[in-house]
C-alpha cells in the first residue's frame, strides 16, 4: 500500500471498502417523502494513495466512460424487472 491520507487510513481501519458521494441527502429526502428509492453507484476511482496512479478528474471521466455500457445494461435489466 502506498502513502494514504489520515481519512482513508481511518476508513480502512474501520473496515470500509468503498465510499460513494452525494447519495445520502437524496435517500433521506426520499424516505421523508415516503418515496421508494433504489440507489446505484459506479465506483470510478480508488482513494488517494491506494494506487500509484495520481487522482484526477480525467481519470474519473475515463473510468466512467469505460464502464458506461455495462452500467447502462445493468440499469436497463433492473428497470425491466420493476
């Protein structure tokens, strides 16, 4: 493992294996409105220091594009079952 920041080390020490962004407020609001919700997330990069690769917005976009087709297929399969 490479040098990571304290936040990532803390998460690892607590058994966290993935962190998503910006879904909790939406889930809380949906719950308050009694709206059924399904949350899907595409993990597009490792945390800073977990790989030798530097983190950049370009890498996030590249990985998002790389897995876009499979993510769309998954979403379509889920929607077709609802």
